[in-house]
C-alpha cells in the first residue's frame, strides 16, 4: 500500500515546529499533536462545535489537531486552536465570544502546553 505523504508546506512546517518545541521544552502534548497532524487527510481529526461545547468549560484552552466544523453550537467562551476551521465554525466562535487562534500562536503563548486540552 502506498504511504501517504504530506505536501502542504504550512503543515510540514507546523509539524516540524511542534516536534522541535516538544523536545526543547519537554512538553509531550506538542508531540502528540504533531503525530495527529502527520496522519493522512482522511484520518485527520474533524471536530464539530457541539463536541467542543460538551467537553469544555468557560475559559478553557483547547487544541483540535485537524479541522473545526460548524455543526452544533458553542454556548460559552473558550480559546480554540486548530490547523483549520470552516467559515461557519469561525462565525459561530465569534458569536459565542470564543477566541480562535492557530496552533503555532498557542505554542508561542504557552510553550509548556499547560492547561491545554486536546479534543479529537
């Protein structure tokens, strides 16, 4: 069977950065996220807003190692980081006063990855 190869240069750079920061800061969370992002597109995580709403509380920080989809609703403010999000999901995050950032932005703000949940 043919091995899937990632061709998106942004994704390759992000995976490399996550692995390096995981080694340097000894924060295993970034290595876990890099492994999820290294999977083929069909195996990568897609999470609906309803799942984020169910598994978080107000002011939580969450990482989705894949794409956020707009199905469902979010009824509290959280900080959500992901590789990608649909336009509908971004609009609903803004409406819920939640903050959407990229994974690399979260990595800069919280290099140790403390108090960050992975939702997959």
